[in-house]
C-alpha cells in the first residue's frame, strides 16, 4: 500500500493528466503508459525497501549494547523469519493427511519436510507418492519428533496418554493436538513442555484444498505462527478451552448435513430422477446456498439477511415457517 501511495504521489507530481504531450496520445494507449510508469515505480520501491530492511536487520544484529537493541532484534527476527518449516504427524488418519496435503500445497511459506507415521498406511503412502521429496514415513514416533519442530498429534483419545508418555519432546518443539477431548494442561504435563508450546486445533477435511477453517486455542503466539493455520483457509482463535469446546459443535454438523443431502437425493431418485442427476443437483444447490452465506461471513447479520430475502409466501419461506414450528 505504501509503494502504491508513493507511486501515485509521483504520478500527481508529474501532473501527467495535465501534460500536453501525454494528452496528445490516444486515451487507451495513454492509460497503458501511465500504468507502466506506476508499476515501474512500485518495483523500484520494493527493491530499494528490501535492501533497506536487510541493512536495518544487520545493524540490529551487530549491536548488543542495550536491551532495546536486543529486543528489537528478537522482534524483527520473529516477523521476518524465513526458515522452512519441519512438520511432524504422530498418527496419519484422514484429518492428519488433509492437514499435511494443505501444508504441502500452500504457497505462503516454505516447507522443508513432513514426517508422518506409517499408520494408516494408505494415507501415508498417498502422501509419499504425492510429495516424494518432502514426505518421510516412520514406524517409530520418536523419529518423527527428531525430524520436526511442529508436531501434530492425531491419534484416538484412548491412545493419547500412552503415546505422549513414550515420547521425548525437546525444548524447541510445539505441539498441536487434533484430539478433540485433549486438555491443554494435560498435554503440557504429559509432554513436559511449557504451556506456551501447546495448542489444540480442530478442522474439517477441506483444509486439504485450502478451504477449511481452523479452530485454535490458545491464541497463536505470533502472526507468523498463525499464518500456518491461515494458509489452510482461515483461523478462528479461541480465548480459552470453554469457547473452543462450544465452537466444536458446528464441526460436528458435517455428518448430519451429508445425511440431509443423501436423503434429499434418495427422495428425488424415488420420484424418478436418475441418481447421477439427483446427486449433482443436490450437491450444487447446497454449494450455492453456502456460497451466498460465505460472501460476507464476518457479518453477524448475514444469515438474517438471507432469510429475509426469501420471497414472501414463496416455497422457501413456507418451508422455513413450518420447520421453525417443529
């Protein structure tokens, strides 16, 4: 935004709109020339600023004379770190596989490696086949920890305690638990890590295509760490586990929603519609409805607006009125 502002200031200073020579050029070509000039200024500004940032960083790092300089270096490193991430997955079921696919597909940051458990073998083998140079499969979970910095725990609730008790975590590790029943304090005790290194996350399989939403507790320690989850589609940070537990309820509506869609399809088939057409129609209609709701999803009144858009006396309004009474 700063670069663009500088460009337009230069543009106004040059008074290109008022220059006789430029007004003699046909409007379409004139606009192209103006855009090229502005774009060139943006590029030059970007290159110059990158060198300036590097010089500032070098000066900060070279100075240890005061706490001010030391803290500045730390803050600057936190926001400018470009070190590739090393991810590990203890357990490789559907959700773990989807998260791994999303992390490997995104282009927001570099991934150095992804270490995964062999089980389930069909999921881990698929990941290895898709990303042979980045994914490594291990039979020993401790090896996963040795090859990763951010560890996703993706095991069954009944397996959680036994798995964590057998692992030795290092000071630089961060844990992200996908176990719905896990408790942050218990995870810290079992791993011997600081509570600040422990997170709990819930998401749906759509993170594989970068269209999911990650529920995260506690709030991310930095914007850089939060960007990991943002890259999968988006993040909702919960201030505590009580809110997290409540927010998990909509995630559990996936099965009932698919059930409604299946029943709708079956009803259409019973009425004589070919199954392929019925499946296509139902899926596309539900997608259209959800897309409308997602257009302004941060707006708390969006759902009310969509409801009020229904034609008075129309079928949609009548069905809503009947279902609201049951």
